[in-house]
């Protein structure tokens, strides 16, 4: 399997069990609370594909895997 390019990553923050984006990769809204649960984050870290629905712009991010700092997605999020 080919490695996922860094352009397909987006950083996240976890605070008190909630997963946040400092800025939304689609609409640039700030401090976006995601719908991702602790169970979903654990599954993403195990390499199970999860979907994150963003309330600011109603986009859906498909996360292929995660580490402690970044979500690795199936689309380019950086310009």
C-alpha cells in the first residue's frame, strides 16, 4: 500500500474527551467541535475508516487512519 501523502492530513486537538479542529479544512471556521467520539478516535488510530461530519459547513471528512496529532484522509486538505 502506498503511504498517504502529508497533504492529506489535518491536525486535531483533544480536550476533555472532545475532538476539535483549530480551523476547519473546508471553510476555515475556528474552534470546530467534531462529532467524533472517543471510540471513533480509537478506531481511527487502529486504521478503521471513520467519517467526521463538520457542523460549520456540513462537509464530511473520511479519515483513513489517525495518530496522536493528525487525521490522515482520502483527499488533499492542504494547498
